[in-house]
C-alpha cells in the first residue's frame, strides 16, 4: 500500500482532475422521481450543497489556523515539520477529510449513481494509500514524536471536543486561506455552477434564465480568480 500511495501521491493532481470531470459523465440517477416524488431533485441539491460546503469549511479553517505543506518535494512525500496544532490537534488529516466531503458533496449534487458507488470509493482508496505513504515518511523522520501523535489523534475522524478552544487560541489567517485555496475554490465553485445549470433546469423559469445564471456566475468567479491571482503575483496581498 505504501508503494501504491507514493504512486498516487506523485500523480494525484492529474488523477483528481480526472475524477472531478467524471461528475459530468452519463449515469443513472441516485435519487429518482419514481421513488422520491416529483420534488425529488431537492434532496441531492440540498444534501449535496451542505456536505460539499462543510468540506470546504473544514479545509478553510484548517488552512487558516495551521498550514501544512501539501505539495511534497520533487513529487514525493515531504514535510519540514510535524504540524499538530489547530485542527491537526483534532484529526491527523483534516485537509483530506475536507477533500472527501467536498467531492462526496458534489457527487450527491450531480445525482450520479455511478459517481457515488464507484468514484467515491475509488477516491477513498486513493487517499487511504496516500495517507499510509505519508505516515511511513513521517514515522521515519519524526519517530517517537509522530508515534505519540498517532496515539492521541485519530487518522480520519475529527474530534470536535475542544475545537472552539483550539480556534480561539490561534489567529485565523484569512489571507492565507484565500491565497492558498483560490485555485481549488474556483474549480469547485465553477463545478457547482455547471452541475446546477445542467442537472437542475427545474430551478429556472426559462432556458434563458438558466444560461444567464451560468454565464453570470462564471464571469464573476473568473473575475475574482484573476483578481486574487493578480494580488498574489504582484505582492499586494501576502499571508
């Protein structure tokens, strides 16, 4: 599993883009009118949005409190230090938990049966392998410090006890959240807009209203993306 995890870590960006694009692949519906009634589409719409937003909130709070280098080094697992503060004090992989919730949420939002029963389990397997590879690296580098950390903090479950205290003891760096996350936010939000436009025509009075929603949303997201990118590259906004 460690070797598999190292492989997935090396090519994870390509893999995750591919998995994200599968949201738009043809699939039987997860929720259908025959079973849940004529207003069935509200179930995946509301449930999907709540779960995926919870995922981004988890990522945002984690990054804003205590950032961990996620990119590795030379496409290999790497860490400069063992980060145990902030949300990492309550779960060992809160960023990955956030990713899982985000992807599961948009999978439900897309109302795709294939995505939920095939792609999400595959995504979980990939992350499990990556985490095992990362833990092998951390165990070799930090030894007993990492072992004590694993004994105290769960790998996947985020313990909510004391989170308020952890958050109040640290300053939330919203600039770091924006600067580190704006690429993810743009892709995520653009995906949500596309899914709603394609899968939920019931929400729009006319086809024109649907198109206007899509185009207006994409233009606003693109403007915000380019603005943050400019502020970052120009040095006018820093962590």
